[in-house]
C-alpha cells in the first residue's frame, strides 16, 4: 500500500530547523498530520528565497501539483524539527522535492514529504494558467541541491 | 509522475461542507496546499464521529500512516467546499479513504486527497504503539461507506 | 482584569456559519485559542467580500491594528459555530468589530472577539504604509451593519 | 481606542526563537493576524514545559480566558521571530503574560500579545470546570520570570 522504507539523514543535501507550535499537536498529543505540510512547504520556499529567488515576484510561480507525506514515528511540541531537503527530479516545468523531518538525535526520519512544484505563468489571472519552463533562477538553485557536496 | 485523472462527484458516497477561512489563502491568493489537509482530516474524523464512533476514547485510534493530495484546479476563500468521502480499501488494520474537494458547481474535483489510517493500541503510551485490528465500530461505518446506496 | 460580561445573540446583526476542523482542537480536546482568530478574521473579511467589496484589489486595505478574544465556554470539533458580527465603532480610518461565536443552541456566546481594522494605502510597498480614510465601499457596508434592522 | 505604546526588548525576561512558515503569510504578503497567536501560545507553554512543568498531565490546567495582540509593524516569512516573555500579573488562580515579537535587529516590538491563563480542575470532564489555584510548580516558574535578573 505504501513504501515503508525509512529515509536517513544522508538522503538530504540542505538543512534547516523548524520550531514546533503548541497548536501543531492535536487531541492525540502528537503533531497533527496537516501541520507537517506547513513544514514541508516552508522547506522548499525558504530554500529558494534564501538562495536569492524572489518567489513572490517572478513572472512564473511554482504551484503545488501534488504533495504527500509518509509518517514513520510521531513528532510533537515542543522540540524543534531538523528538516532535510533533496531533489528527486528536475524536469522541464516541474521539480520534485523530498523533505525529511527528524525530531531528536535519531538518524531515521520521523516523516518524509514529497512535494511536486509545477511552474505556471503568473502574469495570467483567473482560471488555469499555462505551464511554463522552470525559471532559470530556480533551475540553478535546484541543480545545486541535486548534487550534494562530496 | 502523477495520476492526473480527475475524479467527479459520483466517485464519492458521503458528503459534507467545509467553510473556508481567510487564513487558508496564501500570498498567491489561493488556498495554501497545507490547508487542504485540514479539510481532508476533518472529512474522515467528522464522518466517524457523526456516525457514532467516539474516536477520542476508543482503546484503538487511527493514526495517519500516509496522506497525499493531488491539486487540479485552485480553490480559495470565501466560497465553501463540498467534500466527498469514499473508501478505497478496508484492510485488517487499516482504511484507505479518498476525499474529493469541489468548489462551485463543477462536476470535476478541484483536488483529491488520499488518507491512510492505521489502527494502533492507544492504551500503550510512549514510543511506537502496536498495530491492532480496525475496531468493530469503525469497520461497520467504513463498510457502509464502501457500498454507496443504489 | 477582564470584562466577563457574556454577550448574547441579540448583540449581533449579521450571521454566518463556520465549520470546525479536527486540527482546531489541541491536546486538551477543545478548540485551541489561536483557531478562534481564524474564525474572527473570516467573519469580517467574508462579510465585506460577500457585500461586494473586493478587499484584495482596493487601493486601501484594512490591516489589523489589534485583535482580542474573550473565552467564556469551550468549543470544539466537530459541531459548527454560529458567528455573529457587529460594529462597535466606525471612525475616519478605522472600524472596530465585535464577533460573537456560539456553538450549540445556547443564547450566550462561547467567545467574543474584538477586531480593529485600520485602513492603509496599499499602493505603497515596503515599510509602514500611511493611514487613509475607510474606503467609501467599505463604509457603506459597515454603516448597514451598525444599524441592526428594527 | 488602543494603547499604541510600543514595547522594547528590555521589557521581557525570557527569550526563544520561532521560525516562520510560508502558510503564515496571507494574501497581503504579511503574517496573518491569527498566526501570531500560535507564536504567543507557544511562548507560554514552551517556557513552562522547558522549565519542567508537565502541562499535559497536571491535575490543573491553564485555560485561556482572554488573549489579545497589538500589531505595530508587519512581520512575515521567511525570517525567524525573537519572542520575549514577561509576567504582568500573578494572581491566585491566574497568570497574565506579555509576549513581545521582534523580527530583525530592531529594538521595538513588531507586535505584543497579552495572554491570560486561568487554572481549572482538569479531573472534572464536561461542562465548565472549577477554578483552582495556580499549581505550585507553575507558580515557581512564573515567579522566576516576574523578576528579571539584575
């Protein structure tokens, strides 16, 4: 039904920390499944922004075509989360990222997200926007991610 | 990369409405991809609760093993969302749901979520909890969902 | 320390319903205090949008100068919330709203928000934007709210 | 209408960092007013937890009687937020906290929250729970906060 292979820290090439929030935990006392997607989304966009890509004002924007998360071991408030980012595939108009989330010192991911960005023309408003190539500024950043330093 | 087959209203057997929130929309002026998962999660849990299953106090609880969403056409504040629920698979210890989201009168889904619940022993605390069979109360409700009324 | 006078349904002049979400409830099993603000914010903006005010494209936008919520009786998933809206004060550049939230059939509010919008020039970007008069389209809608039908 | 006195960093005695999320920003391109309350709530609860108070399993829990936020200068994704915590008042059954939020190097707060916790008996379920004294473990932590080091 599901790939239960659990990623480890070496599967990712860029890292950041996400702090958790009291509101992330649901009545079961662990982080609600929807809250992980706020961390996943942030990992991708913050990496692009901090690499100098102004994701808000480019004529092409990445919209999410599909996103998923596999949960291996629960996380929760208040410890922070180590977030690893990797590129699975860089296509003409799309980028597929993998985002590993780790809480504590363990080497195995608590969860892994898979995030598919498709670039569309943001100068068209209303209705569905035409798909366009990944902008060169984004492509440069993504290519660097795809090749972890040796 | 992704199944782009777009579901329609007849693919779902139970319905509810979710109101949208100003905070659901992100800087691009459409519902943020993470907000859809709050609607997906709610569709499953509210259906169980309203069918009489006390999901908070059963000795076994459904934890999310995997969840995903495919986005076909953007939605956003302030219109409400029609949310359809269907069962893809009922296993010994797990249930796979599909959740269709529709905004406006169209017959084609704006987005579809796939939500995998695995039941674990909630009387065990700390660490990973053993997988247990789907509780009979839940099974009854899910079986009714899996067979749309003719 | 706090005004504990509990409002009733007759204190509000416009109504809408907000559905609750599984993720709204925190580990204590009731709606997290932050989630109420998503409902408060939505009540104001949805009222304006549905009255024909395009809050996204006006040259002046209402930014929140202050917001608060008093909690009288807990609410939670999955029941919907009746949301009442009233105007406390309409000034030259600001509007103060009161938002009552009711869950169930009771006449007394579960919670009341107080929301202060100040209008600023949205054609200026970066830094602090100059305060401007409440736009005429907004003023008309707010004046209608301030005078409940007799 | 509102106290517009803007606090500075010396007004707070305990500090933490909160990372921001892409989903925190709304269509106006700044952090949505509701998102601040997730940071406010977290500042109080994380401080208690990290000081050794198990806020989830005490027989008395702090419920929010009132919370507010004054906004002085917008914040937004992706920079982190410095969060300062102070105690305004420690009563028999309640604690009033002030939470200052700063983004960037400035000395003046971008926003300040005021958060009122009232302790209630968590061993009673259903309906309104009786107010009880602030638990001794909490009182000790709060008293330490109320007296910044000289």
